C-alpha cells in the first residue's frame, strides 16, 4: 500500500457553502477542496504521492505537454448509497484503460495500485463532497501530462498524474431526449490512430464538429468510420446503442477506433444477464435512418460515465432528420437498462458481477 502524505487546505469550504455548490452542480464546474498528485521521472519511477489543496499548476512554458499534447485522462464516479456508504464502479477497469492509453501515447504506465490509491486517498479527505441524491455523484477525473522541459519531439521523461473530484448532476441540461448531429465530413479516428485511447487530442479534434452539432441544435456529434463515412463509430464523448423492434439491443463493435466504454461493456453484460439479446455489429448510417423511419429501430441512447444512459430523440444531418420512437420520451428498453445500471451503481440492486467497489472512509 502506497502512503500518500496529506496536506489539508487551510481554507476549507464551509458546510453551508458546500451545500449551496452541490444543490445544482451541473457537470464539471464545481470542485472539491483537494487533489491527488503523483510525479514520475525516468530512472526514479513514481514518487512524491500526496493529497494537497486544489491549486493552479506551475509548469514551464517549454513543458512538452503544451507543445506535443501528451495527455490522457479517465472519468469515473463515486456514489453514496442509501446507507451513506461510498463506492466506486469498476475502478479497476478505468485503471487498466489508463495504462492502455498511456502505452498508446508512449507515456509512463501508472500501476493500478497507485491509480486506485490516489482516488481512495482523495475520497478520504473530500468525503463530504460525495452527494447523497440519486441523480448526483462525485465525478473523478484522473489525468496525466508529460512535463519535460524540452522542445525536441520525443517521448518525455517526466510525468505528472493528478486526480480532481467534482460533484455532478446530469451531463446534459434538461431531462428529455437529446438530438444528435451526424458528422458527414469530419471524422474522429482512423484504424491505427488514437481512437481507442482516452487522450485529450481526440477531444480537441471533436470540438469543431461538436460546434457544427450545436449550430444545428444538437447536443452531441456522431462520428462515422474514417474510411468510408458509412458505419457508425461513436459520439464525441459517449458510445451509442440502438433498440430494434424485437427488443434486441445493438451497438457498433470495438475495432480500435472507438473508446472501450466501461458503461458500454457493463450494459452489454447486464442486458444479457437480464435476458435481453445484446448484439455487437457494424451499423451503416443509411440503414439506421431507414430503420428508424420504418419503426424497425425504436430507441437509441448514449452511454458513458458522464452521460450514464441518455435517450437520443433524433439524428440530424444535412439531408434531413429521423426520430427514434416519438422523438421525445425515453423508450422502455432504454429505461429498463438505465434503472438496472443505476440501481447497481448505487448499491440498490444485487451485484452478481462484483463491480461495486466499496471505499472505506
Ligand atoms: N466514448 C468516448 C469518446 C468517451 O469520452 C466516453 C467517456 O468516457 C465513452 C465513450 C464512454 O466510456 P465510459 O463508459 O468508460 O465512461
Ligand atoms: C466521461 O464520461 O467520463 C467522459 O469522459 C465524457 C466527457 C465528459 C469527456
């Protein structure tokens, strides 16, 4: 077990201020009082693990991350159960994906023990920030930047790993179904690229198509495969699933270009456990437009840590739009999966998979 030194803030947020901040936190704008930090240097390994007051970073303007973008991150949530206990959901899967992302970006690989240790040490200090309401949670954002002072293009020899914590509500404003824009020009990832890694660069390149989505009144952008612009990959910050009229659920397969979503994987396994037919197969965008129009596809939803399961009301593209179901209300299969997943994550349902990871505070 790694020991984290703890430096408590001298200006803690008062209980009243915290309650006000957590009343309607939305997503990603409210932060707890502390952060976890671990440093790495080639030849020395991981060192200086600590919990410190949340504060700005001081980095050299020649730091490699500012020039060549070696940055990776994760996203997971801490939940408070009805009994007040705090748990994480499949954090080992996030730790493993963080290692895979580091490998693809040629960065230092953080051992799982340190990834989990940093999160738990931070939760211990900031435990009062884990919301109790069913629709809220404490979003955890582990990330790593390269931090060598050098302008040559090469793998950096120094890294900084940090965990931030942010109480959150829903990712999307409003509770209804979201409209999604189909990006027919810009793509997200090609085979052999970084699509499967959770690196900041993937999100930087998604912002222009995401703006195109916003300009067309949509909440998310849907990307197609980079080779033919024919098959559905995923959205800017979440995976996508569809429900056929026979009740089966279908999602694009993992092929190296899409993120291996932990929510996606959990829904596939949970759905099978519930007796649903869960299918991973390529979905051509034209077929989805046709099937939604004929009623062969009745529901669509986004899935991810931030999105949880968010119903999709319609797909829009230059040539027109198509609605799923009535385009407004979440369908029955979407709701059934959402309730099952949320019940499991909050410890309200039995956990046959061993996914819920209690945190001793
Ligand atoms: N796809 C992208 C591009 C994402 O950013 C995310 C969010 O993390 C997901 C999918 C869903 O992944 P997960 O379910 O592990 O949060
Ligand atoms: C997440 O769900 O954790 C994400 O990373 C999506 C987005 C907020 C970047």
